[in-house]
C-alpha cells in the first residue's frame, strides 16, 4: 500500500485478504503453537507462535499503518509493551519520564532503577529548564505521555522529540489516551509509540493487550527479537479480538469525543464544579498546543467537585449510569477518583504537587446518550448537595 489511507479504511480492511486457504473475509484465529516445515532446511514464514503469529501480524500491521510506523510487536498488556521498550536499552541507561506519568510506567521504571538496571529521572516536561537539565545528562530514552492522566496536561511532542534526539536519546510516546485517531507521535518526530490496547483500541473492556511500534525498520527488528526472547507477545485469541474491537475505533472516538465536548461544556458551567480540565474548552490553558498537535480533544475529562472529599463521596454513590471503576477508553462511561484509585500508589505530597486533589474526578466518556449521562451526573450533584 503506497497511498496514505484513512483510519476508517485501514481498520475496515485489515486482514480481509489474510486467509489464503479458504478466502474467509473475517480472518481466522490461528491458535496453533507450531507449524509444519516443508523440509528440515526450509524455515516457513510461520514456525512457532511465541516468535510469530498471523493474528498478531494482522493487528501489528493495522496499528503500524494507523501510527505511520514501519512495524512493531503486539504484547500481552500495555505494561509488557513498556517493558519491551526498556529492554532495548543498555544496562544503567538513563530514562527521562514525565513527573505525572501513568502509575504503572512509573512503578516499572522505578523498580528497575532500584535493582540497578536503569537510572530514572522524572521531570515536568512543560518546564524548559527541567527538560534541558535532564537532557544534559544524556538519557538513552525520553518518555512522553500526552495528554497526561488525570489532568490532561499537554507536552509539545515535536519540540521535545527534536531536543531529546539532538541529545542522543530514543524518544517514545505512550499514545494510549489520544489514540492514533487523534495524535500521531511518529509524524511529530518520535522513534517509538506504545499503547495499552486494553483501553480504546480494543474498546470493549474484555481483554488485556499492548503494542509497541517503531518508525525505523532496524528498531522493529530489535523489538521482535526482544518480544520473542522475553516471551512478551499476545495470544492469537487476544490479537484477533483486539483487531475486531479496533474496527470501530474511528467511529467510537468520534462519538465519545462529541459526547465529551457536551459534558465538558455542561460541567464547566455547573455551580458545583470548582475546576475542569478538558483540551476542547476555550478555558483550557494549553488549548492552542492541543489544537496544533491533536486532531481533537478526545474523550477524557477531569474535574473538581465543590465541597471536598465528603461531597465527592455522595456524588459518586448517587450515580446509576456512570460506573465507578478505573480503566478508560471503553464503551461504558467510567468515573474514578484518582487520589484513592488510579494514583493511590503516589505519596500524598507527590499527589498534591501534581495537582491530584481529593475532590478531583476523572471521567472516561463512553457511548451512552449524552443527555442520559448529564442526567446521571446531575443526580450526583443534587444528592451530594443534600448530603453536604
Ligand atoms: C492502562 C495504561 C497503561 C498500562 O496498560 P495495561 O494494559 O493495563 O498493562 C499504560 N499507559 C497508559 C496511559 C494507560 O492508560
């Protein structure tokens, strides 16, 4: 394929010509662990499923085309994709990450640092001075995650990728929140992109998966080598199911984002809302950067409820349509309280410094009717008001 295809076409056609045996339009699931050799000297293209599998290849090809990458590996979780990225580094390498990065990424990098395998530095990537000082220490890997979770802070990918590459670092972006339908980090200068496909890419909240994709074919080779050596690859069943979910990604993101815009507008005018973070609002401090870098503000919103901790508890208890759960990007609208749920591993001082207060709630907007979601959230506000 030479022409640049739209995401909708990529996902609708992925794998539809893959079954050379029976010409099924929906790809089969190749669950076999092993493959017959024509003779002992001729290695077939598929030989052993830890190393290579047709369902993983179909998903990796679709994800690579969506991200503008040359290829990559499909792994058993987002965390195993992150581990695969770190396995590319030499012992003792310095990794520079964002101070407000995903908790699991922080835990993994810190854990490896404590064992002496890596060195880690977490900085505010909006701060030129802090980034400059970190790059002066010649990191091997510069880790970007934007928009951040839960405050949706934006990092200027093009600028930071340029600076980090000039300092000799590989640059990776965790593109889980925006999805390739809204942000394409490789086009902005990154070497690697990783995903938790558990989230919006699968979109149906019924499996764990990850992916890591690279622009440079030599890097893709290294990724495959390590995925095989460490046994980090996804099962055929999960890869097949993720491709099935991926087929509706562009539709889901459009709809979830349209609903998120409505909810954000409504929340921003609500008397019980202290503060709201959503890149699509004119009041969002980094709106210009978000508009330049993303093709839309996405489906994540975070906001603070007036009345502190007590009001937040009453609000959450009253919800009937919106579910109190961590995770994001799926069909169902989920709400969580980062301070005690997704970010509970972060010490209170670090939470305060990052702006994660006890009254902050994070909303992952799903596929329900916007008016029904608004009615549910209003029920929460009314209940918490009576209780307060
Ligand atoms: C969920 C998530 C991960 C980890 O993915 P798992 O599939 O849960 O292992 C990494 N980064 C981000 C931004 C995530 O939301």
